C-alpha cells in the first residue's frame, strides 16, 4: 500500500489546506495507517499559530470560558480558523479542560468534526448539546450538524447493560493483547448499538455520555509509586478529583458507591500502558482524607447478582471477605505486571542474553528473588530474559558476574548435545549482557554479586 504522506505534504506546500486536511484525516482513520507520524506533522503545520499561541492556550486552560475562547481566536485569519480551532481543542482536551465548556466554545460560530467528536468521546453532557442546538446559528455548517446530534447524544442505555458489555469487551481485549492494554485502545472503547463507549477520558474519573449519573471507570497515573495506591487496610485508596468533595466527578463516584455499581479500574504502569481490573466497587468515602476506598470483586458474582435483580447490587455477608481476598491478589498482579513492563521497556523488549525480540517469549527475571531481602520490584533488580535463559538463570545453569559477563556452569560447557545446548547456552559463555541505555537502570552490581555467589556455590 502506497503512503499518502507525500501527496498531503504537496497539498500543504500549495496552500490547499482544506484538501490536505480531508485527505490526512481520511488516511489517519484507515488501518493500518502508513507514515502516520509524518501525516500528523504535515497536518499540524496547517495554519501555523503565531508566537505566544501555546502560552495563550495554557492560560485558557487555567480559566476556560466562552469569552476567553473568543479572545483566543480573535485575530485568527478566516482561512486558518478551522485548523486553529482543531489544534486548540486537541491541546485543551489533553490538558483536561471540561468537555461541556469546550463544546460550547467550539460551536460558537458553527460546528466542526472535532466538536462533534467531543460528543462521540463521551465528554459532553447531552443537555449541553440540546441547549446548544436551541441557539445554533442558522447556517448549513451550524444548526444542522448540532441538532442532528441531539437525539443521538441523548440515548442512554441501561446502566448494568453498559457495564456488563464493558466487562465482556475487556475480557476479549485481554485475550488478544495481554493484561496490559494501550491507552488508545481504551480511549476508542467499544461500540454498543452503534454508539461508541470510550472507557477513559482526560480525567481519572470518567463517565461516558451513554451513562446517566455514575462513572464507568477510574484511572491512576503511571507516575505514582505502586504502594501509594493502597491504604493500610489493604484496599485500593483512590484520590478525589481536586480538593472539593462536591466536585461533580467526586459526586459521581459517591453515587456509584451509594448505588453499589461496579466500575473498571485502570492502573497506569507506564505512560500509555494500563492494567485493567474489573469489577471494582467504591466501598467507603473519606472526605477528610479526600479519598475513596475501592475493593476488587469477582466478575461472575456481579453477573449472578445482576441477573437476580433489576441491575442493583445488594451485598451479602460473604462479599466483604471475598473482596478483601481478591483485592490482595490484585495487588500482587499490579506488582508483577508493573515490574515486567518496566524491565522489558528498559531492555528494549529483547532478551539481555540472546537478544530475542518476541515479547510473548520474554520474562522479567528477578536477580534477587522477591521473597528475599533486597528482592525489590525495581528495574535494577531485574533482567529481561527469554523463557530458556530465565529458566537457566533461575536453576543456576548460567550466572552473571558483577562486570555483566555471562558464565555458563563448567559441567554444562563440557557436555555434548545438540545445537540448542551449543548455541543457546554454551555459546553465551563470557559474553557481556545487553544493558539498558540509561545507566540508572543497569543491573545493581551488589545484587549481581550476591546472586553470582549463589551460582558459584550451586556449581
């Protein structure tokens, strides 16, 4: 398949911006998209903003309003208005500006596909769309598109149907991609009766437009330390949005607690990579600490209870104990997956010994086992190893010296067998392992020294 990037760049050079934009958006929507980064770069060059534009966008994000939007676009040339609006919307969504405010601003003088996309992503309240349609400008570009979205945006499915469909979709995605999922996949979400249901948004507490009052998911940033996600009682501790207990997102999560509705928890492991946990329930509110307690449950129990009721979830005496047990095992899953993702990324997703690049055949091996002292789940205590070399390392067939050289056990070097032994193990002897690019992520020499001592004793 030939890349359309050169044609798009040529249209940009000719100043035929509208044609370049249409072709570029069409190309990016196709799967697979060839030269996607190159096409985005060309589109981003359309209607290049003046000096100080990015600072003005940041200032708008701090105090968003229709008046501030008008000031932001006041001196924009007419032929650059569409592209400038699109650029501003994309930046402000990433900055977490409220979707209702952005929609009101972006449809001041008509409607663009990006404004409609705010609705599709579940970032706009249906009532906001209705109010906007009542005052839409009487132009082909304005009133028709906005009013055409009203009935569609007001479709609200039964709450439990959306949640169970989400659980089914996540199950299929985990089977296809593994436990750790890319954020873009979650942002695109599933399609239910022709409506797109995204699972994550700009903020951690997220309610798609197809739900009426309670959120569908909660997300934590990959920047925070793993243990900070749990309280002393072993339950997940989820922080409020901001410091106002009555912020509408905190109120929504409180509603989920009162109605005992199951949610999805997305635990950020690395930027753009999330471990999905479901179902979870908000079980306690701590306004003084600006946090909720969240427990993980068994999805089969949720399905059975939903089938017995009209969608509510009534707890019985065994639920609390079961949830605490499942939450504790989930904590271990978070630990294991976080360690694996970080180690594999540090080693550029290849075996440190043989350079095998198939992620499905790679493990994150501990230098010091996690049940021993100094067996912390940190990259400096890890090695990316293929299945063969992980097993050989764990069983002391091979060792790694503090100078990062591989040593094969003496009796293995003398043994005669087929090509796997000769090339897969004996051929590794005295080689230097692959190291992460950042020295901070290199294996800890002290841990290697301790492990090498055990290797020598086992030999």
